[in-house]
């Protein structure tokens, strides 16, 4: 099994209304749209679809995305058997995704597919996000300390997350990585005085992810 190497903590799909909840057009997807997105996400991440699954996805796409662009949170599958088949494939797709969570993290399915840190300070790998979740007080270095390094289309390198860049542009991935490492060192120093138990986990933080 190969763990995912391109990742960020937080939602990996657009959030959706759950069965029985009122729709929020333009804001949250319908339950059927969420299932469709889960299957699509698994395909993007490398899951191979069977021929029946491919045909099912095409049928669902025609029903859920009749126009482009179109507001989310509106379309549903009126064919109950088709909706049930899509939900079954989405369950299988999410199980496939969940098996490939990076060490120290877990995928959960709420109203979106989310990657979350496991809050276990005794684990072999302790995500820095877990440390930040358990820490108290002002941590100005937190965002950069939890960043990963990304290559931009312009050729520069940034340290940030899926939504924000906290450092950069840098000329090389090494420079961006050094900025994150400096923030991690500052965080460790801070924790040694405020929460020594959290500081001791620094040797078990995952390597800084670099996305090329």
C-alpha cells in the first residue's frame, strides 16, 4: 500500500448537506454530489475504476452536472437505484482513500472527506498539527511550522497549505524547507518553556512535505 504523498490537512472535497438536511444551493453540495466527488477524488489519487464503475460515473455525471458551470447544491439523482449504486461505489472509494492516509493522520468522512491529525502523543509519528491542537497560548510561528513546500507555476517555491502561502517566493525547495524548519525550531523552543511534554515530540514530527 502506498501512502499519499501530496496532501494537506483539512477537507479534500467540497462540503455537502447530509441526507435529510435542507439544501444550500451554491454553498454546499447535495449528498449525491458529495458521493460523486468522493469517487472522483479517489480516481484523481490513483484508484483504478472498473468498467461498470466508469459507466456508472458517466450516467451520474449526466444527471448531476447537466450544465457547466452550474451551481452546486441543486442536482440530485431521481433514480433511487442509481443513487444507491453511486453511494456504494463512494463507500468503496472512501475506504480506498482511508487506507492511504499518511502516517499520523486519518481520513474521516463527515460532510466532506477530511484529513485529520491523530492526537496520540505516544505514537511513532506525531503530526505537528496534533501538537498545535493540544498547545495553548499565542503561537505566531504555528502556520509556517505546519506548512508544506509547494512548487508554483511561475517556478518559485512557497511554504504554506492548500489555501495560503506563509513564506516565499523562494528560489529553491531547500530555501522554502529551511523557512519551515526554522519555524519548527522556534515552536520547539517555545514549547520547552510552556509545555515540555509537547516539545519532546519534535523528534517524531513527520518530515516537511515537498510537493513538486
